[in-house]
């Protein structure tokens, strides 16, 4: 059995449960999905400050996964916070949802648009497109300006707003598909794609399948260079528990 830990780096338990359901819906019969949120960190990630303070909790969950023999990990936040550090700690593959979704989009078309949450996160999505080598493929990033914690409100209209923005994005950008720029949108991704008739890609499910594939292929992060385990040293204060020295 393959065991994949899906880590929502914020502390919103309802969102974590939704993310877990989405990952399990696409996981192979022999894959166990363990969806968690850290015990410390922001309730949602909508700024550089939030992202920075989400990383210690994420890394604590990676370390806990290593102690129980997890085979791989998904970082379930579209900013892919702490991804490089997580790869230094994990013995198996670690995939971020933005990374996975953008890769998947380039396999089903020449170009994609991103539909994200708040306008202040637009440039972060562009940063990731540049980092992952998809500058030419990413035709535009569009914000629905719905806060993360309002995406799954039963009395809200997030699905309608996101659907309309996806349609407008591909029309404006001339793109072939849309990447949803928040793990909190995963629950309605399939419905939006069916309604619009073109690929709408959620990073949670894409990352789950990529981790499964890497594990099946026996591939893991190379430790020859920068992703070698961190240099052992002591940490102090609130970070004392992250000490790597023996």
C-alpha cells in the first residue's frame, strides 16, 4: 500500500477534510490518503506573512510523516509554501499543488489561465509560473476576490463566481484550460469543468496522482545537492523543537 500525506498548511479543519475527500476520490485502490493540518499556523494563507508562518507547521507534519513511514507528500496550498524545505526532510517525493496543476495544464493544451482568490496573490501565481518554467504557457492570472475561508460557505456563491471567471479568463487570454489557484476550490473543480466544457485543473488531485506515480516509479527527490538533509544545528526559542543536531 502507498501512503500519501496531504498537508493543508493552514489550520482550517473543514478545508482539510474537503481536500482529503478530493484526494481520496482520485487515489488508486491501493493508496491511503492521510489529510492533515498543522497544529500551529494561520487559519488561511493569503499573504507572504501568512505563508512564512505556515511553514514551521508544515515541516512539523513532514517530520511526523517520516516517523511513521509515509511514502510521499502533497503540499496543499497554491503558494507551494515550504516546498523546498519539505523536500530536504522527506525521504519520498513532495509535490506542491500549484506545481502539479501547472504541469498537468501543459499536458492537455498549449496554454492556461489561473483563477485565484485575492488580487494580492496574483503576482505570487506569476512567480510560481516563472519558477516552474511555464511563463510562456501561462496567459493570465485572474482574481475572484473571494477570501479563502469563504470558498466553501454553503450560503455563498463562490462556485458561480469562479465558474464565470474561468469562462471569462479563457476568452480574454485565448487559453486552453484553467488552473484553479486555491486548494479550497478543489471541491467544485469537476463541476466547473463539466459546465464549461474545457479542462479546469485542481492541484490537489493532480498532485495526488503525481505523487502516486513517482512512488510507483521508485523516484524520490535527489539528495546530491541542495535537497540533501539540512545541516545539523540547534534552533532556539519557539523553534527549539526543529533542532536537527544530535
